[in-house]
């Protein structure tokens, strides 16, 4: 009788256990990409929330207007850009691509707000040789400054200090600082030059001069290009039509949604609303315990979680790795989508950025309706606020309060007097990793630990080697390629 009840306990009380070849942790674009590249083995994807796609989130309004709450465009350039285009082609989304060519105002015209007004950044060769506010000399003079600047032997330094040394304070203050506000919502005085400007940084370290080094690297790149793989049809089209950036019909969220649909067709299992609470590595496997009590065991784990979210899951068994991962910080950004009646943009462009030295609440504003016209002909903006400066500036502020700040800021800078017809405001907590000085050294520490302890763990996503969509998709592909090599070897 005692044995009988023990059997019932095992049946009804023991958490279910699932054995999989590969487990993917995180259902954002990096995790979905990893699962897609592994779809023939039908991995399981674990996502803590109720939706897939991560920070890529399109909000279709009742009017038909698309509000992008996260990333909205992708660049086609370079090997990572080509890889994403190949993926889009493989997903049969090539007819849904909405490109912006290099001669489009959204590609040519970028502005910064400085010293009380908007300034169009040079967008032609002749413009580089003219002195244009807020710069005190032509940007072409940067080459001369770089030529005379002394080389500083260093493993890393802040982007601001590096650019100031090589090209001058004007460029650091009014070009690079606002650019990093747009890229990662970060402070140029803390973001790693080696990470964000790796080719420039390494050019100085190897050749003593940025421009001299870039020239030598360009000549070498031409030789490598001759041996490059045959590009796909969409890559060829992007080059032929001279795309600058692109999005997808019905919004960029169409990419992760289509990927998730294809994965379900391939019998990939999704576990939503069930966060992982613990990870344990064994000699030849890894076990994940979920909040529901479900235990999932796999031969390999691909983590697409932010490094800071993965860290506590490993703390009990691998405290050193957990500490290294926890050193990655993230910025919180307020995103406010605003629609005004009619066309109110006098100077079309991609939008404008605001240098931190201006001490304005806005990081930047995207002219969405210039990039992709609104069906109603209305003006649509996306304002970004906070980032590195979110705390204490906006601590405790509600999304509605932040929307009011964004609306007033846009009205003041662009001289708009009317009130918006539609507004959406969200606070994206810890959404953008901050690659602070020493980031590469921290990556080396993490990689060396994983390798030396032979952990069946592969790290993908924006916490490590690039925050752009192309970067995180490529990180997933490289991880899967490595898994396939290891399994076949």
C-alpha cells in the first residue's frame, strides 16, 4: 500500500521533465533567429512573457497608422546586413520589404538640435569642406587633426575621449555624443570606443592614425570582397537599388511574427509566460527549471536573455560567470509616438538628435511619416527620452507625463502650435545594453570561462557584440553554426 501511494506522488507531484537537443532561452529576435536556424531539430523556445519578438513591437492604431515602439528600420550594409536580407528572403518576405534609397530625404537629411536651432548635417562631399554650425571648422579638417594627433596606446577608452583626441572637441560634442544617444541612448563619455568604433580604434592602435589605417584596411577589404560568397537576390537588389535602410509592410514586427509562424509549422515548441528560474549544468547536459515547475533538459543551451537577466540564473552553480554577466548595464528609454493632423514637417529628413550638452529632455525625434508616409497624410513622430539620463530625470514619471514632455519638446523645437490627434507612450525598462569602457575585456572573461568549463552554453543577443537587429541575428547564426560543427565533429 505504501508503494502504491509513493507511485501516485511521483505521478502527480513530480514536475514534468522534457528532454530536448537544444533549448533556446528568450523569444526575442535573437532567440527566434537561433530557433529558426535550428528548426530541423525542433528546439524548444522558452519566453517569460506572453508575446514573441522582444523589443520589436508594432502598434497598429484604429486609424491605420503604424506606431513602432522599438526598432523600425534595418540597414542592408555589410555581412550582417546581407545575412538578414538572406533570412528575409528565406522567410518569403521579399515582397513585403519597404526600402528607403540613398537619395531619399530620410537617408540624406539628418539633423541635430544645438544652440537653440536645428542644423542639417553635411550630406555631400562639398558640405564636408564648408564650415557649418554648430561646428567651428569644416568636418574635412578632422583628417588634418587626426594626422597630427599622437597615438595613445590603450586597450580601450570612452568614445568621447577617443573622438576628441583624434578629431576635435566639436566632433565629439556635436556629432558623436548625439549619435550615441540615437544608437544606444548612452553617454559617449562612458561608452567603449573599442566596441562602438572598433575599426577606428584599431586603426589608431595598429597604424598610429585613423585615416591612414582605414585606407590600408580598405585596400585589404577589396581583395577579400573578390572572394566573398555569392549574394542572394535580395542582397543584389539592395545594392542595385542603393538602399540605405528598409522596413517591412505592416511594420517591422512582421519579421518576428513570420519567423514564429514558420517555427510552429516546423513543430518547434514555444513555452510562453513561463520564465526560467534556475539553470544547472551537468557533465553532458543542461537543465532549466521554469516557474511552473516544469524541468527542461537539453544537450545545449542558447541564451538570448540580456546578460543581466541570465546572471542570477547561474549564480548558485557558477558565481564567477554570474558576476561577469551582471556587470552589463542597460538603459531605460521612454518612447512616445505622436500623430498630428496634416503635413507639418518643413524640412524632410530622418529626424533630429539632441546633444547631451543641450540638457534637453529629448534624446532624439524620428520623422516616421517622412520615412514611410502615413495613409492619412498626417505627420507622425517618435520621440525618445531618458536612456543613460532616465534616472533621476524621469524617475517616478508616468507614461502620460512623459508624453506631455515629449509633445511640448517637439512643439517648441519645430514651432508646431496644434495638439496631436493620437499619442502612445511606453517606458521600455532596461531595453538597450550599454557597452561601457572595458566591454571587450568582459566578453573575453565570459568566453574564457564558458570554454574552460566546457559549458554547453551559447550567448546570443544584444548584450554582447552589437545591439542592432543585424548584429543579434548574426550572433544567433554564428552560435548555431558552432553547434552544428561541434555535433558533426
